């Protein structure tokens, strides 16, 4: 057992437990907070995988912006506790189907041995400015068109959100 | 040294929990959070593969996925707020008409 494997196993338990907490919480605010913890755990996975930039983006965009938006809407609508929470018996059929799905996919992955290889410990250079420079070079050279398309997508989403929530004056509601 | 298989299995489990949330929960906000969880598990698999083959492309794709998820959440939550305003409920079982 190397230190990487021990870290991975502990973090995996935390990630799965927080995901289940998100799924099973009766209160939507608790669900959101569990999900924040899950995103933070996944960010630590990214650091382990040698992707510090993605880890920071994960923290700021997911755990920061997106979940604050979620909490804001939950509290705005007062939707912490909606009626019609599922009973335990409601989980049986979907959970059985999901279990079949996950077992089958894991069996296929293991038996074919397709994703082979190991994640070796990333070099310390991953945490240097040079790594960010490489990433920026790839982003603005090789992936320039997707980058620009993403900016247009964000603009469209912003306009869409404003149009959807705008109060129409004198028009149809 | 963690085999890349482990990351893929973890990603599969997280994805399945997300799918279960969409199937079982009837609160659209929690269904939305489950969708985020599924996107996130796909991102984890992508970064794991990108790290295994020592290429930056996977990480850059994850960056794009995060941007698209942010856009999706903004529009989706705006839709949920609008639906709540017009119908005064957010139980998805009671949303059975497209007419506002």
C-alpha cells in the first residue's frame, strides 16, 4: 500500500458517502452542502492526478459559483422540504437497476482490461508556472475555436437567464 | 501508484448515484444536483485518463465541460424559478403541461 493508494481509498469513501448523503437527505439545503463536500473531494482527486488548474477551477466554479446559485434558489423558493419525499420502497427498483448497471460496467472494464496503466505520482513541476504556461498555450493555440465557442455559449446563457427571469411589463406574463 | 481502473470504478459509482437521484427524487433542484454529480464523475474519468496517457487534452476538455455546466445551471435554475412563479409548486410529478 503506497501513500497514494491510501489517500485514494479514504477520499473515495468520502466521495461516495457525500454523494449518498446528497441523494438521501430530506432537506435540499443539506443535499447542496453534501454536494459541495463531494466537489471538494473531487478537487483533491484532481490534485492527486496532477491537474492543479482543474482542481482550482472545480473549487471556484463548482463549489463556489454553482452551489451558491443552488443554495440561493433553494432559499428563494423555500423548497427545502418539498412534499412527496420518496419512501424507502421507492428506491428498490431504481437501486436494483443501478446496481446491475454498475456491476456490469465494472465487469466489462475489468474483463477487457481496456483502461490499463497506472497513475504515477505527478512530478513537482506540475505545480509550477511552466505547467500553467503549457496549458494556456494548448488552450489558445490548439483549442482556440472551442474556447471562443464557449465564450459565446456563456454569453447566450447569460442573456437566456436574464430573458427568462425578466418581468414583462404590460405584455404576456 | 493507483491503477487507473480504480478511478474509473469510482467514477462509475458516482455516475450511478447521480442517475439514481434523477430517477428517484421528485424535487427538481435535487435532480439538477444529481445531473451535476454525473457531469462531475465524467470529468473525473476524463482527468484520470488524461493523467494516465500524460496528455493535457483531457484536462482542457474538462475545463470546457465546467464552463458548459455553469451555463447550464444558470439557465436551468432560471427555468425552475419561472416554473415556480407560474405554478407555485416544483414537484416534477405535477408538471404535466407545457402551457404556462
